């Protein structure tokens, strides 16, 4: 009976092992990424997904909705209970960031401002969200170091346009991870 049980469980264990196989990141130079970047200027998009933010040892998670139309962006961040905790307005030219009420707490405001409060951070985030590296595949993750940021791309959605499943940004004590559900262009 034990042999039958082992023979039955062996394919399941082997199958689970291959599912759990860790993906290695391909380190990619920013210059190589930029060289292969298609020069498509995306004027309008709607990105929805889940978000995880950490600044120092404080963090929060929830959902993100990013709407961009002709150089004007609105980023809404929701808590897990679907209440809005932050609304950020961006203008491309001139680069301007505005934080709109409400904020649930001073701590939440501090975490969000440390990530989204710098035009360098926000516009870098947007660039990498919309243009994942060509080397990214279902089985191959890619990481890029750029201006002290480590940007990791994991997996791709099965769409006409290549969209990463997750994009993670890390710099010092700041961490932001976006799990992309949908990107409509």
C-alpha cells in the first residue's frame, strides 16, 4: 500500500517542485534597456492593480488606479477596504505633483509622499511601468539598476502588448511593489 501511495504522490511532488522553481533575474544595464526601448510615447492609459509601499519600517498595502490623459495623471491609492487613502495629481509639462485630500493619517501621508512626492520618483515609476524590458518573459525576470533604484520586473500578462505582472522599486529604505491587474492604452 505504501508503494502505491508513493507512486501516486511522486508525480504531484515533482509537479509542485517545478511550479515552485525560483526564477532568476537577468541583470540588465540601463543603457541596454534604453537602447532597446521602443520610442512609443503613450499619452493615455489606465492602470489598475494592487500596491505595497514601505518607507523605513512603516508600510501599507491596497489598490492603485492610475489614469493618464494627455500629460495629466491622477493616481488614486485605496486601502484594503476600498476607501481612498491618497489622491495624487501629476502634470508632465511642467513637472508638477499635487496631493489632494483625503489622507487617512499623518503616517500614511508620510509614506506616500516619500515615494510619490518626488518628480524623479513618480516619472521614473511611470516610465518603467509602461515599458517593460524586451528580455522579460513568463519564465525570466529582469532587474535594472538606475539612479540608485533597483527595479525588478516579474512575469508578463498574456496580452497583445507586453505588460509586467509585477514591478518592484527599491531604493535605500523605500520599497514599492505594484501588482498590475490591467493596463489599458
